[in-house]
């Protein structure tokens, strides 16, 4: 499995080199994409200085945590998002005849993947950590990678669920787009601004709040977090991520059996 | 040893009925009607290790549904499939290790990169030992002449070169069985011959079992002795190609080159089947009149410079079966 | 040599292309329901965000809470139409080479894309009705006077054509380079931010506002929206619509130039 994964990255790098111009364009897109999100935050908080006690500095850090988890997800698991396309054009059948777990086979499909967004995210996270005045101690340095990994797994789980739905409804582009948008919107602001029902949903059903809100509450030493949970629950995000991914994988297996039953 | 076996294989699909037009399209947003379609039924056959079989049928006959069940992509509605001792859909990954697949219309090579890189990835996926990988690659390069374009990005290869690459890719992990779906479609004569030679070599040297689906009957004639014909989801013939020709291709054509320009050529027991200058074609049923008798009658009546007999090609036989159906086969023909 | 006679223009094929596009879009019913669902969710979300912001801060001048909620809801409704890339089939056809067969048909190829794109957009426009009904359950949308609505409608139509030209030009770049998605997405994101779809441009620092109002992005979203909520009053209709019209003319000319250059490339060099 490791050998396959190594080859996957070898080909990714070769492809990026083959298409240098495209690679630069996509890197520019990553800058615009995140840049416009941060600019929106800045414009809003330029007019309204406080959002439930969070100012622009806090929110810039909140965005940094999400951005890093998201970039890590896109770097490692980009292929999952292409499943609907593979199902539609029949390429998915080719994956089914590989002697690999199908989800793994999807993940190791080489593409034009390069960790440009991840590098950007790490730089941005570093800057906002300083800008937001987060205390950088041993505990922070130890916890941050786990928190980011947790966020990555949460996003992977969501994408696996969307990909599985493609086994039933071949064209799920809109759903995929919406889920990504919802994830962005829900992770952009402190969840305290939402009604209780939405907060519960973001904590226990689709746990986006564990991608950045709860960890940021902890790292920023906010006195309280939404739903009255102690801020330290933010450190549970890897556990939440693994659990959610387990559920998503079970759903994937169920969908795969169905796919093999009826084709598409 | 039996390597592929199917017993009473059946697959039923449910599909949406679409009504035509704009209103139909809008209506389909809210309610859908379904219909069930039997894709294949009562498919029974078995293959011995090392056999090459042509799996033939018109479009929509159920060929690719059968292949998908043999490769583990689809689960049968009922019936049994066993490939190299395992049930493909239950042990998909092991089955993947045992089989190789080439789709003529869909490449498994990486479009943007040289062939070599795709092979490296496949080596990792199928866990081929390095020395075996090197040995296979060298061998395939010799037969398929891959060295010339090993370093060229796949998107710049001609179709023929790409198909050679695809064949090598499918055979790298020494599969016991290969499924070839329209492997020579769109290729020129030279590339077709190279591919056919490769298939024949693999079968001869390694005993690879080959299941070939194709519309190009020249592939079949060149490679296989046994064919399975499928139409409307069921097997209508399973047996030797030669016997099909023997029993079903009852007509022969006698081609005569005349020494003089006779205005009308008529021979008892044969029907005129076209004339081109001094070359006359006469069609006859070999069960009604022996070729020897017919030739003697021609020689008695005309002066000729050349004479030959044309056998019917498999193409016309199979076309006749598709159009006239299995019932038109002579009753004597055992399945 | 036969005399080349240009066949008379017939509208019928283009109507047929439009209808086909509508039917094609309607096939994907899951997409339809998800877009309406997401629309409702996004309005609900935006309401919570704005309510939270207005609750703890002083309301900015001229845009009280009900006006900003109206702004966001109308922006999302406009997005149902304006965010559709109605010329994406041009990219697809250039990518797989099937554009050649369109050039072989006795039709105007740009008009074909216009008809196809309009059909696609009309289907998406039909989603406005159910979306609007849903929106009214979630937020209160102010309805301005008849004159304002008329100005809004005119401005919206101008904005739509500006958007069509931008999409057309972007897809035409596929004549030269097959990788256009990155550039397209960059433009989409800039439109969302700088066009005022997400946040009204009047929230930007004043120095930036002047530059933003002069860009074509503002001509798509911001101008019609600010007319709707009354930020642009009747005294400024002429100048606001004038700027939109200027952009439309500029972009339409650019479209023609680029199309000619691109299609010559196909005809002369065979793609």
C-alpha cells in the first residue's frame, strides 16, 4: 500500500512539472479563493467591529485552522471528490477491478495535485497565530497537528458521504458544491451566532464545529464556548474525525454493494 | 482445469422510463416510472485454463453485462459465477489480482505522462516483484516494440501505440485470465496484427486464458477455435467456430475465369452471383450438389483459364444468425 | 463555380437548441432539488449572520437590518441566474474537438451557444419562483415602488448580458489553452467579492468603493441590487445604468473580436 502511495505522489509531482503553467494558475486560484474569503471577513468586520465578542484577529485565526485542515484534505484525498465523475463516465468500473480497497484506489489516482494550497495555508496559519496573539507553547505545538488532522478527517468523511450518494444519483455536482459551501459558511464564524438547533447540528451531526470553532475557542482562551461545553473539547477533534469517518466508510461500503447490484 | 464457470447466470436491471419532450422532462422531476429489463438470463458456460474464447453478440445483447459479472463489477441477480475458483463479486480484490482487462475504447494509462510512469504505478498496485516486472517489460517491449515510445507522453501516442501500451499494462502482473473488450477497434491493419500476435503469444507461452469480445470477426478467426454467441441475453451457440461454419455455412461460391467472352453463363445446380468481365461467380449449396460435379459441368460447357472455390466467411455466418435467429440453424446442429 | 448564397436566417433551429438545453438541465432532478435546498439554507444562514452582526453593533448608515436582508435574498435569487456558466459547452466542445461538427452545420455557431445558454439559464430562472416562495418564509423581502422595480429589471438585464459576455470570453480562451478552469474560478471569486454579491460594496472602505463601482463586476450584481434597496436613488439611475451599458458594449465588442480570432484558428489550423 505504501508503495502505491509513493508512486501516486511521484506521478503527481511529474504531472505538476509537466504542466508548470497550469500549476501556477491553480496556485494563483488558491490565493484568490482564500484571499477573497479573508477579505470578506475583513470588510464585514470593518463595518461591524465585533461578532459575538470575536474581532477580526480572532476570526482570521479561526479561518486559518479551517484553511489548513481543508488544504491538507485536498492534498491527501482530492480523488474522493471525483467519484461522481468516475461513476458517470464509467471509469469507476476500472477501479473496481483493482486488487485494492476501492476507497484507497480512489485516493491514489494521480492527478494534478501539488501541496501548493497546503504550503499557503501553513504560512497563513503561522502569521495569524502571531496576529491573533495566540500563546505558542509546547502544548500548542503538540496539539495543533492533531486538531488539523481531525479537521481533515471530518472533511474527508463528508466527502465520502457525498461520493457515496453518487452511486444512487449520478449527477451530484450541486450537492457537492453545496456541502463545500456550507462547510465554508459554517466554519467561518463563531457558531455562537447560530440558533441552538444549528449549533447542536454542527457539533453532533455534521461536526464542522470541531474543524476550527472548538479548537480556536481553546487556543484563543475564550472564557466560554457555545452550548456551554468546556473549551477543552476542541482537543477532541481527532477523535470526532475518526468516528465520523468510520460512519462515512460504513455508508460507502453500503453504497458500493448497491452499485455492484445495479450498475448505473 | 476449469477456470471460468457460470451457472444459470441472470441479471435484471431496473431503468427509468423517460417521456419525450419538455413537459416529460419536467414531469420526470417529480415522478418516475420504472421498467425491468432482463439483461442476461440462463447463461451457462465453462472455460478451461489456457483457452481463448470469442464472446460475440450484437450491441445490447448482454456481452458487457456478462463481462462485468465475471470481473466482479456487478453482482448477478441470480446464478453462480466462479473465476479461478472464487466468486468475483464477493472477493473483488483477489479477483482483480487474477485478471487483466483491456477496454479498446478506454485507456488505463496516464494521459499526461510517459508509458513508463503508468507501468510503475501498476507495478505498485499489483505488487509485481521488481525482477519479474523488469523481465515482463523487456519481453513485452520485444513483441510490441514499446521502446520506441516508452518516454513519450501517452496523449501524443497514436491509437495503435497506445493500445500496445494498454496491452502491456494489462499483462504486467501475469493475470491468469484477460478480458479483452473490442481490443482492435479503430486500429490499422499493422497495429491489429501486432495486437493479435501479442494475444496469441501470451496464450501460447503463458497459458493465459483469454475472453475476447469483439465486432471484428477477423480477430476471432485469427485467435480462437471456440466461440460463444449471445443474443437477447441468452447463449445461442457455444462451440467450435469451424463447426459453425461447417453446419451453417452451407453455401459456397465457385469463381470461374472464362477464356472467351460467353454472353450468358448458366450451370445446373448453381445460381449466378455476380459477374465482372470474364470472372463469373456461381453460388451453390454443397449439400445439394458436390463441387466436383459442378466443376465438371462448367468444364463441359465452357473454356476457362482459372477456377476456385470461396468459403463463406464467419462474418456472413454470424450476421445471418443475428438476423435470422438461432431457430434458423439446421436442426442437426448440436449446441 | 456555384454562387455562394447565404441562406436566409431561420429562428427555428435556435429555438430548438434552447428547448433541448432546458430539457437537458431538467434531467438532473437531484441537482434541481439540491440547488433549491441550498438556496433556502444559505438565506437562513445569512439571516443569522446579519442578525448577529446588527445585534451587537451600530447599524451602518442607510442600510438597516431589513434592507440588508432584502439585499442578501435578492442577491441569492439573482445568483440562480447569474452564476450559471451558460457557455460551458463551448469549452467542452473545444476540449473534445466536437466543435468542428458545429462548424459544418448551416448555423451561426455563436448564436447556437447563445440559444443553448439561454435555454439553460431559463431553466434555472424557473427555479426563482419556488426559491422566492421559500425565501419569503425565512426573511422579509422589501418590495420597492414600481419605478424602482422597473429600473432594477433593466439593470438586471444589462447585468445578465455583461455576465454572458464575461463567460463567453472566458470560454473562448479555450481556443488557445485548454486549461481554463483556474482562470474561470478566479474570475468567479472576484465577481462574488468585488461585484457585491456577498457583501454590499458600500461596506468597503470609501477609497476602495470608487474603484469597485467602475469595474464590470459591479455591473453584474451591485448596481441592480443597490437600485433595489434604494441606495442608488432615481437621480443616479442614468449614470448607474450608463456605466453598465458602457461595460456591455466594451465586453460585447471584445467577445466578437475574440470569437473571430478563435474561430479562424479552428478553420485555418484545424483546431
